């Protein structure tokens, strides 16, 4: 047998080895595709409760692997918390390592191990389970990036002797959270005084001001029976009806999550209430007289001095309806009381705060009532004229309510009707008075011109009665909001923004919310606000319909209605402590963004 040369033998063995190595890679050996660990071995996840109000999330990260800070997220599985009485705070994360990542650019990442604290707010109570969905994503230094991983876990929370609240982020607390602390911890007298004063301030907001002409019209409609004492008593009945409704509706919303106020914004209910004001206005114009049948009147007069009790009951009912239909916007004091009732179950302190706030809102109405018997003229032709002018106010309230039910192009036409009627009344008054008749004449001319301008503006497509010739095209363009409807829509939009490193603003809006319209008209059109929000992802949830998806979205955030604005950082996490509730002026809005670290500071 011939012997092969040594060099030839060496080459043959090398070739066999190469083939064997290739074959082993094909049958599942140690080829390159098997060098990376499964995700559960690369990132070993665990979670546990370290107290009744804190959970710790931990990861053991294999050598050569890392987790992204911006991809860490924890949410509550709503099926485990149907009462919405537990809220998660922001993840408390340590400082990571900066890395220039080939997939996502410059990122903050964690190597070897990570421990994150997760605070929560909850009411007092015994041991309870809480289901969480924790999402994270990581990569290997060698070049593999895993898809996002979501772990669903069940945590057992220890018993809590007292209600737990969320800690502030960076020392900042929202106004509603600070007010909630006043309800929880302040003395009863201080709490009632604070919320009475806040209610007094709210009395001069557009959500509450329509109550003034409503009550004034009721007082003026009393005619010859009106005295100062009776005017004040009617005002008190109206205010107490409003305050009691605010309190009971607030407790209902906080306890059951059923938004009674939003329910009363149904177009049929709003339309019916507007027709009531039209009917009252026509009665004040003398078209007909509203009174009970003679037999019932006689019996009531014997029992209660000419319908006094029945009148007070009706006025209180009008105050209750006004609270539900006319003043439908939320504000920080209202939300603070609802938070306390919802989280602690303390309806006594929360309801007391609501009642004090409603009394503060009604104080200017009591002043109107106390002065009513003095500044309204006594019986005679003047009283009839005054009643007609209050009829115009009733029509204005009816238009204010009903305008949202009509197409935009018809809204200015509706506003022009009571203005034209007021012009006719002033024209009639100018010929009836000898002194200062020219003033009434001039007012008639001005109002006639204003009504005409509204008609022209409506033909041009304008919708704002304060700027009847300013068409939509001439306005500053609205913010480029992307409408969302469901929680899934929200999460997709936030994830997309986070992958691009963009902050997110979510605006909750409704057509029946006056403060929402104020934000659209005055704040979001301001150049400073538009500049501060440049480069943001702007989302808007229109909850006008208050249907199932709207209610689910509101419950997801644990909020009670518009106007509410939520902010997310570029990491995709909500800055919950920086939520805004109620109308905010443009300058204050920009200052708030800077305080949250989401807008550049002044140069």
C-alpha cells in the first residue's frame, strides 16, 4: 500500500474537520445561531411586595446582555382591580449606563442586575392580590435584539392599616393631589374654609356663570310677590339644591365610577333643558302665563301661603339640574375630593369638601338674591320691561346649551336671535322713556348691527359669537391632534412616540365641556404653547359620547372627565404628578411643561 505524503494527509484531515463542523451546525450543534441565550435566561425576572404600598421588580441580567430603560413599563391588569382603587406610581429606576445602540441610537441601559421600585396608592384594607403586566426589552452586545417581553404576574399585597398615596416625583405634586392632602390631613374647619374659597373662585368661571342669569330670571319672574326676603330665600333654595346635587353626584362618581354629570350631557336631555328655558323666556315676554290649575292653586295657597313651598321645591330642583347640566367641567378641587372618596372611602370628609365648594360657587348667587328685592323695580310697567330683558337672558342660556346640538354654521344664527330680540326691546324702551331715551336708542342700533354681523359671519363659516367675522381659515390653525378612542390606540401611539424619543400629550376633550373649548380657543392657539409643543406627539380623546370605549379610557387613567391633560416623557412613561385639570392659561401651561422637564427653559 502506498503511503500518502504527510502534507496531503494533513490537508485531508482539515477538509474532513471542516465538513464535520458544517454538518454539526446543520443538525443543531454549536453554530452561530445557537450562541444567544433564550430571553428568560438572558433576563431572569422576579417581583415581590416589600410593603402594602410598594413592589420591587428585579432582573438578573446575563453577562454580555443589557436592558433598555425606556422599554421598562408596568401596568395593572384591570380585571384584578375592577374598582380602580389601586394606582401605580412611576417606576423608581437607578441611573444606567449610556450606550450608543445600533438599533435605537443613544440609550440608557442596565447591565448585570436591575432593581426597580414601584410605589402604589391604595385604600386601607386587608391582604389583597394585584395582577401586573410588566414589559421589558433587551439586547446582546454580540448583536441580537430581543422583541419586547411582557410578563403577567400576581402579587400579594400585605394588609394596609391606612390609605397609601403616591410619592411626589422630583418633589412636584399636582394641584389636585395637594388639595387631596388637605382633605385627608387638615382640620375640618381649615378644609371647609379652603374649599369654600376655591368654590368662590370657581363661581366666576364660564362653567358656572350661566347660573347667574338662570337665578336672576327666576327671581324676576316672581313679579309683584317679590320681596328682598323672598328673593334671598329663593336663591338659598337654588344654591342648596345645587350644592346637594354636587355632593351626591360626586360621591356617586367616586364610589361607583358612574359619571352622572356626563350622563346628563345626552343631547336629548340638554335639548329638553334648553326648551325649558325657551318656555320660561316666552312666559317672561308675556306670550302666556305659567301657573297651576285653579283648584290646585287654591289648596296650596291655604296650606302654604300662595305656593311658597312648591315654588321653593321647584327652584331647588332647577338648582340641581343646573349643577348637572350647566356646570359640567371638572376642576382641581372637584377632582381632589373625588380622589379622596375613591381611594379612602371617606365620603364624609370628601363630601364635606364638595358641599363647601358648592356653597362657595353659590355665594355670588346669594348676593344676587339678597339684592334682588332692592334693585328690581316694584310692580308696574318697569317690572314688565325688566321681565322681558330677563327673558332675553333665559334665551341666551338656552342658546348656550343648544348650540352644541346644531351644525357649526347655524350656531351664530342661534346667537343672533336673542340679540335681535334685545335690540327690539331697547327700541321699544327708547320711545317709552323721556330721559336718557337716546341711550336705549343707541343700544338698539348697536345690537341690531351685532345681530346682522352674526348673520353675515354665519354665511362666511364663522362660529364664535365673540368674533363673528373671524372664519376658521383666519384663525391660528389648531394643534395637529391625532384622535384616539381606545386604550389600545393610546398604547400604540405612545409606543411609537417612545421609539422615536418623542414626548406625548394626551388631551381629554368633550363638546359639552366649556373649559375644553377655552383651552382649544385660547391656550392651544398661543404661539408660546405651539412652540413648546413642537416635535411632540399630540393625542386627543374626544369623550363627548361617553360611550363604552370612552368610559374604559377614563377608567384606565382613573380620571373623572374633561378637561384633563396627561403628559408622557420620551421614555413612554406618564408623568402622572404633572397632570393638568381644568382650564390653564397659555403662560401657565408653558411654565408647567418646563417644570416637568418637557420643554426648554427660557433662554
